[in-house]
């Protein structure tokens, strides 16, 4: 069997542009290209795309994904490893769900809360290795100290601001605004200010590099053309306003 690029994009929750980009960088070639120029994908390509999407969810960029796929020719064995990781994450999320249920039950019943129950399944330190690899141990230490110093309400407010910024970018792009417009640059300034408490100083390279990370890594809430829109806005803002 084979599927068109539109069918695959719709089923995978991605875009045709993203799939064409994967092909351009040698990550996912179509099984064939029809006489009309349309791209088609067979079952082997479907399995490869599933592995790509799984690796992206684990936080790997496209170059790293290419290295993994090249080093793991046995798709079945690789998917067994992915399955183990997904089941581990499922267990962790299950613990978080039970933690919240326990907290709600005790709050409603006037029972005493236990810290180990409230925070079961929550572990922000799982990002330590990734942050250290990308930006250094000092960057992780500063960010960890800042985050740990916040109250629960402050943490929620910070996360809500991130969601609001992402929504503002989406609305601006839908409205046809350009990344270098005053309106979009004002949103980008909000993003810069949102980052500053955690990292103290954000250089041109850091801010522009983070924009590229939004394109490469779907965990940050942007995908496809939306991520590219934010990246372009961040690069323009960095060049206009930041030093170093």
C-alpha cells in the first residue's frame, strides 16, 4: 500500500511542508514521485516517520534523529525501545494523575497533605542533561534555582504567560502580519522578557538559537510554518535589540 503526502500529513498531525522538509534533508524520502509530481509513501516510510516523530517527542533535533536512524537499521528493535520509553512516560503521567486526585480528595475532605504524595510523578530535573548539553551546567543551575524559588501560583502564572504568548503569535500569523511588523516584534519582546528571569542574560546567539530550536523541537508548542514564523521574529528581534 502507499499513501499520498496529504494523507500522511493528515494522519500524522503534521504538514505537507514538514514532510517535504524531511525529504530535503534526507530524513524521509518518498517511496516514489508520481508523474504529476505528487509524493507517495509506502509502509516502510510510514514506520520511519513514526520513529522520527517519536524521537522528536524525546527532544532530539533533526541531525540527531538522522544519526539515530542511520545507526538503528532494525526498525522492530528500535520501536521496542521507543515503546519502553513511552510506557515509562505513561507510568509517570499516571502517577501525576493519581497525585492530583489525592490532593483534591484531601483538600475537599480537610485531610492533611503529604509532600511525597503531592509531588509524586513530578520531576523537572529530567531536563537537566538536555539543558546542560545545550547551554552549560551554569545555565541549568541558575534556571533550577529560579524555578524552585517560585510559589505554585507564580509557576502557574509564568506558564500561563507562555501559553498567552504562543496564542498571540498564532493570532498574528493568522492575521497575515509579518515577523518584522511592530505588532509581532512586541509579542517577541514579551517572549524575551518571559525568558529573562530564568537565564538572566539572553544574547543574540542564544535568542536566535532558541528560535531555531522551536522549529526543530515540537515540545515547545510550535510546529511547521508557525514555528518558522516565531523563529524569524526572534532572529529579527535579536539582531535589532540584543548584544553579544
